[in-house]
C-alpha cells in the first residue's frame, strides 16, 4: 500500500479523532485570526520600496509630507464670490480640528491671494480693474454704507436718477441690471441663486482669463488622519468634511456643490464599490458552487463534507497567512478566491474518485482507501506544482503578489493535506449511500473514438491555432493597463470629479514633481524643462507636451512697482468709499418693501422710450433688461417676507465678500519670499532648502499614451522626477516584470518537479505544452475582445496556471497508469465539474460594479474555457494510446 493509502486508511480508522482535531484546528485558527487580523489598504506598499523610482518618491514624500495622502475638496458655485467664500469658510472650519486634519491648504486662494491677487494680473488688467472700481465709486459707497437689500435698492434708485437726469444711459449699467434681473427672477420662481458681484466689479471681464482671477471653482487640499486598519482609511475624515460643509450650508440648494476626490477618496470609494452587492454576490457564488458540487457528486452528505473541508482549510490558511506575513494587503487578501478555486478541485478529485471506487468495490472503507491510493500521487504532484507556481512570486518586487504567493502556496499544502485526511474522515462519519451507477461520462464515448481516429488532425489543428495565437501575440502584444484609475467605477463621486478636472489642463491632477537643490536651481530647471519640450515639439512638428512648470518664484508677481502704484492711487480714492465711517443697521422687512417699490418706480420711469424714437440695439436691450428688473422688483415687493429673505441671501453674502476682498486687495504690498505665508513657502521649499517644481501637461488628454509621452518629456531633462504619471508607468513595468520573472521561475521549478516524478522528457512536455497553449489562447482572446490586463485581473493568471497544471498532471498520471478512454472516465467528470465549480463561483464577479473586479471575472471565464479545451480535447490527442507496461500487460 502506498504512503497516501496508509494515511487515508489511518484517518478513516480514527475518523472521529481526525474530524475533532480538524475542527479544533479550525477553531484555534479562527481565534488566532480574530486576535491578530490586520489589513493594510495602502496601495503604495504593494511594490518594493527599494526600487529607484520608489526611493525618489519616498524622498519627495519625506521632504514634503504635507503632499501625502491628500483629499482634494472641489467647490463649485455659479458665483465666484460664493465659491471663494465657501472655500474660506470650509477651510477655516477644518483647520479648527488639527487632530483630524493636520494640514489644510488653499492652493488657489486664502488671505495671501485675496490681498495680492491683483499683482498677478498683467498691468493693463490691473489698470482696467481699478478704473472700473473708480467708475463704480458712487454705487460702491452706498453699498458699503448699507450692505443690505435696502442698500442695493437705494443704489439702484440713485443710478436711475442719473439716467433720468441724462447724466448716464441705461446701456451703461445694463450688465448689473441684467445680473440683478436674472438672480431675482430665479429667486421669485423659488430657485435659490447667488449673484456674482466679482464679475461686475472685481477684475474685468470674467470670461477673459488673462484679466480675471475670479473662478467659480475653488479647491482645498486636506491631509487627514488615516486609519489603515480599516478598508476605507479616510472614511471618517471624508464624512467629517461633508458634515462640515452641510453645517456651513454649502449645499446644492444653497448654490454650492462640494465634492471630494484625490488619492484618499479614490481608494476609499474603490473599496466601497468592491463591496457593493457583496452579500448578494456571495450568496449567488455559494449557491452556484453548491449546485455544481451536486452535479459532480450527487450526494448532499458529500457536498457538506467538501464545504466543511474548504471551511477548515480556509480558516487554517488565513491564520498561517497572518503568521507568515503579519498584515494582509489589498492583493494578498485574494488568497481566499485562489484557495477556494483550487482547494475545491482537490476535494472534488478525491470525492469523485471515491464514488468511482465505491461503485467498483461497494465497501465504504475500501473505496476510501482505494481513492487515496488512486489520487494520492497526482494530487501531491498537482499541489506541489501549484504551490511552486505561487512561491515563485516571492523573489519579485511586486510585494503585494509576493505575499499572496506565500499565503496561496501555503494554502495549497493545507488543501492537499485536508483532502487526504479530514475529507475522507468526514465521509467515513457521514456514511453516504453507495453508487448504483458507474461514475463517468459514457456519453463521451464518441468523443474518445473521434480523438483516437483523428489524433493527427486534432494535433495539427491545435498546433495551427497555437501558431496563429503566438503570431498574434508577436504582432499585437498583450496590452497592460497600468493606470489604476481605469479600474474604478466612473459613477462614484471621486472619479466623476476627477474626470471633470481632467477636462482642463489648469486643473489636471496628472502633474509631475521635480526636486532641485535650491530655489534658484529650481527656476533654471523649470525653464529648461519647458524650453526643451518646446524645442522638441518644434523640431518634430507636434504639440508641446509640457504646459507649465511652477516653482515658488511663480508666486512672486512681476512688475510689482507699477501695479502697486496703480492700486495705491485707487486705494487713496476709494478708502472712505469701501470703509465708510458709519454703516446703517440691518433693515426691517417694511423698509425693504419700501426700497423695492422705490427702485421699481425709478426703473419704470427710466424705461420710457425716447421722444425722437431713435434707439440703438444696445439701448433696446438695456431697456428690456430694465423692464424685466422692474417687474421682478414689483413681484418681490408683493411676495411674502420669506421671498425677500431669499433675495437677501442671493445678493448680500456676495456683496459682503466683494467688499471684504476689495478692502484686502487695496492694501496690496510688495511681495517677496520673506513676506509669503510660511505654509505657502513650505509647499514649494523644504526645510533643508530643497525646492519643488510642479510640471503640468499641456493638453487635457489623460490617456495612458499621452501621460507616458508627457513623463518621457520631463524625465529627459529631469531623470529624478516623480508624480502620478511616472508612478503609473513605473509600477506597470514593475508588475509586468514581476509576472514574467515569476513565470520563468515557476516554469523552472515545475519542470524540475515533473522531471523528478515523471522522469520522462516526453511526459514532462505533454504536461507543459497544453498549459502554454492555454496561456497564448487566453491572451489572444483578450486581445480580440479588447480586454486589457490590469492590476486586478492579472491576479487571475496564477489561478489559471494552478488549475491548468493540476488538470494536466491528473491526465498525464492516469495515462501513464494505462487509463484509456479518458473522456469517459471519472477523472474527466472530476476535472469538468471542478472547472465549472470554479467558473460558476467566480464568474459572478462579472456582475460587480467595480470595473477591475468585473474584468477579473471575464478573464477567469476565458482562461477556464481554454483550460477545459486544452485539457479535454487537445491533451488526450497529444497523449495518444497509453504506454505499454514492461511485462506486456
């Protein structure tokens, strides 16, 4: 009796003790897991930190720690005043909780830019802006003295007096009238709106980017405290930001939209989408696996034994995994899928072989012992080969998969041991009924006959398909999508917001950072990067790849003396205007009604047609807007008080923000590095003097090819660059290299193992050739249907490798033992239903709302289909008639 047969015999004789021992191991494993379970969801830890580009990124992170793990808060409003004040208010509220938010930064605003923002505009824009403020002095003065709806109406009435007296024309004030009319019409209709005072007075034409720093979209960069023991480390901080925005009434019904994106929300929402419909998918997976097991073994008792064996094995593997690697990562946790997919194969192989032996010998104990002797060697060889394949990932730089290899390889050993100890003991205890019919597929007899009679044709067709597939791989190499963003659902807030930012090069997050010894060197290198790309673009007749290269010096305005002189002259004229000696108290509702009616009356008087009937197009448009505004004021005066309160909320907050910003802007002073806020300086110059350069792409295109070209253009001048585009490219190369290395090592290891056991070169080649054919057919199919390999679905390849090796070994060992008509045998039943069990279970991943997970399900189904094809049709033809034994029997 073989050693495996003796082990099975011993376990069946002491079935109760073996089962109890197995359950004790499971209970102990679950207790250990409960006390030591840890999960690291930091995707940055998945690749070896010793790689050059990882060291560059680590150095950057160390020098600028405030740039790590950011939440980007994107604030949108239809009024620039509103978005800016909303960002200021939210930033102040978040800064008040330094434990939850250690760093809060306004990259596009704050006190520094409000005070010195005009200095960043061209001189002619500053001149134009100051000129408009001087022209609006009377209007601004009355507003500053009475910043209320009453004050706005009084100012409007004053302007109409000027029109009626002939001192001004309606066309001169058409822009504010049109803005007031639009805002009040929407307010009267019950649609909250907010007037942008900045667009009328602050800095010229808001549509002219050169002369406007008013933006309806603002940003806050937040560095939160993260909890890496959670699958969503930033969830608490993100909820706190949303709660703060709600408390400040920064909501869509108040004209403000607050959205979160950036590395932290992207990672968190990815896990949220992964878990979406999780219970339903889990139930579907369980029912599908159970159904396939029923088709395989036709016994509820044996099914329970298999599932319980899988449960014990999974518990033991989880505990051993924690013991070996300490903390699971987002890749290594996939060992669960791999263990179930391969562990169920070992169990099905034993169970189906047991059924075949039970039909042959009748006795339960003899059937179990015979099954052990029959499947012992192929199971041991399959488990060893599969474990060797997983262990081959350990030496690679892809730490996530290396740790997965440790755990999954260990799991194969566990699954093998339990399939020959715990499972037979359980079957002995539950005493399933005997088998009345032969276990196998008699219906496959014509297929066996076809393969015998057309062996050469089948091999020729298999070889031809393989050659075509290989040629296709050479002509059209497999595509690996290294961009993790492509794996995420575009429907979640973080991704939809990010895609929105990608549309504008000025807001694209795909920037590259370069370090220089000091600011002077950074300025020179920034100019060199832009100039080199421009020269290359001109020489090759292409669009530039580099847009801007920013340093701290970018935030020091040019031509300050001239601009400051213009601003200071205006400040002398407007000081008493924007800083009145006396401000009126808030009005009563009755006073507001009186002011509304007075303003409406003055508008009606100003809209009378000229006596001579001559009117320009601009005059007609202005008169139409004035009539519309007068009607809106009449409606508002007769409406309930709540409507007037809504109008106040639509007009006055923006007015107060405008007045506050004007007061700050008129106090602009000379700017240099020493007068800059320390937080701004720290964003660009580290404590040791190392300066940062931020390079932005020229185009809004953010596809992988564009980002690769952009990265190459920057790294041609600055090889030490880092950033998202470079990280994506380098991590993709690292992962592909890891799988190639692991493939080579596993091929060598499995070849040595097969050589040691099978000893004949021909048998070794017949085990490996179908596996190679499966791989090239799988990759060719992916290329045809447009399925790219990515971070998620590439994990399916080890499962494909493991199942393919196992199935081929089963057939080769059976063939060496003299088995004929393989397709009719119980082995084919075991292989077929093992594959179907795995496919039905993990095929449900296709239904996932997470694109990466869904692509894993698709790749698994494709690979399993080709595994079955090569194993059940190509391999039997390749094997041919079984070898004759030495004695001729």
